[in-house]
C-alpha cells in the first residue's frame, strides 16, 4: 500500500500449483503466479487484517491453475487499457534444504535477471535455522537502492510493532512509522532530509526551521528597487532576475565551498516564496490595476502558511488549505537528478559557477511548458474541455473530445493530453496518487466536487483512448501535473504562480543536487557530440 499509494490493489503471489500426490513427485516447473487482491481498512487491528489475508489466501488456492494470460485477456475485453494485474510480487518460501547429507552448505537467493515485474520481495528460511531472510529484486529505473533500504526498514519496523502489539490498528501503526504528528507540516522536515541526508531529530528540526524563518527577509529596499521595477507577466523571469541580483548583495558570492553554498541555498529556500509572491503582486498592480498589497514576512508560520498569508489580501487561510499546499510543496520538492532542471543544476554547477547562477539556470529550465509549466497546460486544457463538452457526465462526449486532442483537432493541436504519462512511471505516479487521496476533502470544502468527478472521469478515459490510439502497452497513468493545477486553482492561486510554486518547492531539490555536485565531483560535465552533417567542400565567395 505504501508503494502504490492505494488501499485497494493487487500483488502477484507465487503458488506451487501441485494439487495432487503424483504432481508432488514429478520433476518439472508447475509454479504459477496468481494476482492477489488486497483491500486495506486502516481502522481494523493488524490481527484481524492478518486473519482476512489468511482466509483470502486459502480461497485463492481454488483458482491456482487458472492461467494468468487468459485472466488478463478476459479483463482486457472490459478495459483495454489494463497493462497487467500486478507489478509487485511477494513470495514466502520455506522449502527445507536436504539435511540428510555430510556436505556442509548454505542456501541463498540468486537473482536470475529475468524478472518482468518492477519489484519482487522474497521472504524465505531455506536453511531451517529460524532466521528469516528477505531478498529484493527491483528495476533500477523505478527504484533506487536507498528507496529499497527504506522499504526494508519499514517492513522490519512493521514486524517489530505487530509482534509487540498485534491489536494495533493499521492507521496507528502508520502514524508510528511515518513520525509526522497531526500538527506538523512536512516541508521543513523533508527539506532537511534532502539537504543533509538524514531525518532530523527534534533539536535539529527546530534549529533548521529557525534558520529558514530568520532567512525570510530581503535586502533593504530590494522589493522596491528590484521586484517593483519593470514587473513581468512571466513571474519566472522576474524571479530569475531577482536571484541574479541577490548575488550583488552577497559578499561571498564566488566562494564555492560546500559550507558557503549550503548557507546560500538555505537563504534562497527561505526567500523564494517572498520573491515569487511579491513579483506577482507587482505585476498585478502595475499591469492589471489591482491594489498593491505587500505583507511583511511572518517568521512564526510554516512555509505553506507563509505562502498563503503573503498571497491573500487579508492574509487568511484554513488549516486544510495550508496542509494541502504543504503536501504539494513536499511532492514537488525533488524528483531525482534525471529531470531537466535538476540536471541543469548539475551541469552548470560542474563548471565552477556560483550558487545564484546555477539556480537561475534551473529556473530557466523549469519555466518551460514541457517541464514545470505542464500544470498550467492541464488547467487550460480542462477549460477548453468545459467550453466544448456540454455534459461533463457523458463519457461518450468526453471520450470524443479526448480523441480529438490526440488527433490534433482540439485544444492546442499538439496531440498531447496534458497530465497523462511519465517517462518512468507507467502503472502509477506515486506523487499523483498521494495528491489524489487528499483532493476530495478540499474539493468538498470549496464546493467543487463536480469538477473533481470530471477530473477522475477524464483520467480514466484518457488511459483508454491513449491505449487505443497510441498502442502504448506499458501503461499510462496520470502524473502529478494532472491534479496539482486543480488543487492550486482551489487554493485560489493565479495561474501565473503555478510554476513559481513549483520552483518554491524544487529549490530544495536543486540545492541538494548542487551540493552533491560540489561534494562528489570535480570535473565539468560535457556531452558527447558528433556532427551528422555531410562533408562539403569549401567554395570561394566568387563561386557561391
């Protein structure tokens, strides 16, 4: 459930598939992997949950001979977009090694490098020594070694907790493991983790949060002299100009040491929300004639609360709004080094340039519509859909519109359904799934449940039409941009601030990548480049 971010999911479970005495003594491969559906009710105790799993496991044995391929074919007749019934396999093996021999040996799990699933977890005790072993086979494109280590630690923690208290509810167990109190916000704790590589202690978190809050200030007259001058509708451009100008106020700009870069990064993390919101207010005033309201920083607020306070004229917000924005910031904070802006940070930092220049380059990358600007595209696509589809509940009308998008006949004629698909995540984008589980409560508070239903329907239908028209068999899922724009609109964030909100979170990831580049490498990153132009002879000017 933690991996898929779903409470109703399927896993693969290997079954011996030898159902009679003769088969038990026959040499050959009978094993079948059956899809095992699991539904989690986090209000029940773990002992009752385990009883349900046991009963369902026994029921599963009645169907162990049914071929998985035939099952998948039958289901695809109902929903052609289904890529597979599971992507994670969990097995438990206690086949005993033959002890009736004089040879001394041990057994271990060996990965054969042919697994089609993204993650296989094997629990086994092959030596009959009472020691439970766990092996993980996983695809490196989807899971990092650190993620697997964290997953293993979580599994061991679950085992430890339920042995101590089998009657603990699943929700209580999750709270113990996640260690995020109901009155805490996640941005600051996650930022510390990315910058320092460890979850902070209480004392470390207090110290780090204090540093961030004390950093919520700009140089004297900076707002007037820099942000208010020549405001731009493109807030990302205004932010880039402000970041580069901040270098002039830093007496240690060119000091490329890790310690100084860390100091600069922490200051920028604290200053990004101020710069983004102030730049928007300046544009809104000078270009659209709105009242100019500049709230002074409030050190006592969390980052998410501070953003909403700065943005709104009355500085008011609900607790649910602040927590939804905090969740959005955490989910956008980091996405590995393979994304465009983080890789830009690595490339530029490898040249030896200063922190301000590296972050400015990352901002230039993020503002592109194929990267950080995608959530704006999603919102505009839905605006166009609403204008062209008369009945939001009519799936035939919605499907026809989505087909027109893919055929380059609707919206921006790009042939793209924005918010759908990801280079790595095919079955699901965990960030989107987390966001989706919390969107309903905000939609209810804002009275926009009909729009949420529309988003859910479009997500379902988009998978089908993409599968039918693009023949993408690996699976297509909604990415984080699909729901983030909707959430931001419910928070009354103007579209001009969608990508700057992304930047206010991703500055933490960029900072971590810059520090990583400074610590781990001392070589400039240069791409391999080979010209494919045909060789042409030089001609003098008279002969041209």
